[in-house]
């Protein structure tokens, strides 16, 4: 059984600051042209980098026990563990979808800058 011993539990809430860069590896884009149609297979967006600004991360709530005082290394370990968790959140899915849509807009614009009469289609596979 789990025993809840008084004065032994610690809780901390953090404000974690960082920058997540997401995008598409443009080298993996595959395209085919058939007349005025350009068919594009684009890879899924992914997290390209994720940097935490440790100098701006801070504990905003701290309730420590007298018998279980966390050390600085405990805080750093926790913050670092949250980096991977943040990348897997639903928010990440929304950010990745937004990045994919933005890349699609940019790619289509660049192709249309070359020839405004081209019809650009993003597809899952190319069978020509």
C-alpha cells in the first residue's frame, strides 16, 4: 500500500521558456510535371529543433517539505524531461499542421512565380 507521510511531499510549478522550430525538409519534396500540372508529394512537418532558455525558466510555485528539499539538479532534470513531452502534445500537432500549410503556400507561390499558368496539386502519391 502507498503511505502518505505528512511533510514529505514537494510540489513545484514551472514557467518553461523556449523555442520550437518546425518545418519540412525541402530536399524530400518530390514533384512531377505533366503539361501545366505540377504534382507534389511533400513530407510531413517535423520538429527541427527545440531549445529551452534555461535562464528564463523559473519556478512560479513551490511547496517543499522540510524532509524532501529538491536540489537545483532536480529542477534541471525535470525541465529537460518536459522538453520531450512538449514535442508530443496536441499543441505540437496543431503547430505541425500549420507549418505544413505554410510550406505548401510558399512552394505553390514559388512555382506560380515561375509560371502563373501552372496548376499545383499536393498529392499522397504520383502515378504518372
